């Protein structure tokens, strides 16, 4: 796997970043590790920023930093994780950090949220979550 080093001010930097992610998305490290990257244009709910999903043999880590492009209802799914990254039913969803405030957190859950909150367009969301994999499904 050959990735291009990206530096500030480089010519065609954004294109090189996209090329690197395409390479990562199609790669398998030791046939056990893989990664996906979702950016503006790849997910209609992402206005600016990205979602990165990395799967290893035992865990999945989701890192998000973005703004929503439109209002999203409480308990709304932002995206369903791709096959090989989560067992069926796993989605990235909106949930409340605390029931008495407006702070919000995206969680990866099996459709079992107990509390949730609506998120409006232009809300800035950032988070990292790691959870164990379910080995009943193959790695893509």
C-alpha cells in the first residue's frame, strides 16, 4: 500500500487526500484490519467534516468531526455501518449525553437507545467511540 504524504500548501492536496482514503478503503492489513472514510458528498447528512471507521480484529473505532447538513430528529440514524464493521443493526445515531441539557453525543448502538435528542443543522459534532466487534460476520 502506497500513501502520498500530504503537506500544507501542496498542489492538488485535497485530491491526494481523497486518493489516500481510497487506498485505505480498499486495503486489508494482514487481512484483519481495514478502514472506511466518509466525507462531505459521500453522506448527504455531513455538511462539513468526516466520519472515520477503523476495524481491527477485536474492536471498531468510530471518529467523527462534522456538522449536519439538515435537522435530524431524535434517535435518527446518521449512517449504518458497512458490513464487516458491525453486526447487523449497528448504526451511528444521535443520543443525549444528559437528559437535562442540550449537549449531544453520537453513539454506535444496536437500536437500543434509552434517551435521545434532536440535532439541528450546523450543530458541530465530534466524538470517538470504540466498541468490541462481533466475530459472527466477515471482515470486508
